[in-house]
């Protein structure tokens, strides 16, 4: 049998994604903005972990964070596990092409992968995609949004840059373990889709290497 006979294609003729895709990266990297657009394009469900935490706990993220970061990280991980277990009928619908997918796009929080063992676990569960945005661009995007983010509140502009640099240094060793690293400040949903699809292409097709 031809290898290609084994590969299910989506409505656009690309190999069907078979598992969850985790978007990871720093606050402001575009995970929550690009995630739903990519999910719509690929016709798979979308979950935003931060939103899901608030829905499931009934508590605002900032309030939850005030109870201590360790507690927040525990809740965050439990909610993520629940998202992965949940397989609504919708995701099993037979597509027009006669195929079906258990895939979904999940935007994680900036700190979700940054615990010992967490990247290994995420890589065993699905495809991890690191949206690697430059510090200059993160500072630009976050300067008006810092007040809503517990890790960045109450900082002057120069303190904000310093905090971002410090956190990035701590987090890079985790983020860099992603299967797919995309270093682009102006990434759009179309290009992100293309890169996810290329990565998920059959093994007979060489995978592009986006690491640098
Ligand atoms: C955090 C990032 C936030 C949120 C929480 C903590 C972090 O998510 O989970 O405020 O530690 O980087 P976003 O990356 O979606 O802003």
C-alpha cells in the first residue's frame, strides 16, 4: 500500500491534524489573537487556557493570581488537563472529505510551559508551537496592556522592559523545546496555518526547520 493511502486529508487537501496544537510564548506574543483564527481556518475547536480557567473557577485571573502563583499554576495545569480530556461530539464530526479530526488549537498562558517537565509533557501530548517575538515588539505591544497582567503590573516603561527581559531569559530554555519555533514579529494567521500544516506533513515530505 502506498504510504499516502494512510494519510487523511482535510478539506483543503492538507494532511489532517491528528492531535492538539499548543500555542506557547510570552505574554503579547499573539497566542490568543492568532489561535481562534487558525482554528477557524483549520476547522477545529479552539480553547484559550486563561479564559477556560476563569470559566471553570468563576474567578478573575488577577484575583486567582493574588492567592499565589503556585496555586495559580496548579489550577492552570488542572484546567489544561480537563481541556485535553474533553472531546465534544463536534470534534468527531465527519467532514465533507469523509475524514475526522480530534485536533484542537489551545492557546496557553505565557508561564504554562515554564515548569520542570512541562515541555516534555506538552510535547508528548501534541504539537507545541512557540511564537517567538522580539523583546522590542513585546515591549511595544505590552506597554498599554501591562495593568491587566499580574506579572507586569505597576511598572514604569523602563522597568517593564527589564521585567520582560528577565522573564524571557528564565523562560527561553522551556519555550525553545517547542517542536516548531516561529520567530516572526509580524506573523499572521495564514502564515501560522501554513507552518503548522507543513510541520504536520507526512514524513515522506521533508519538514522545514524553523529553529534558529
Ligand atoms: C502569565 C500569562 C498570562 C496569564 C497569567 C500569567 C505569565 O497569559 O496566564 O497572567 O506568567 O506569563 P497570556 O500569556 O495569555 O497573557
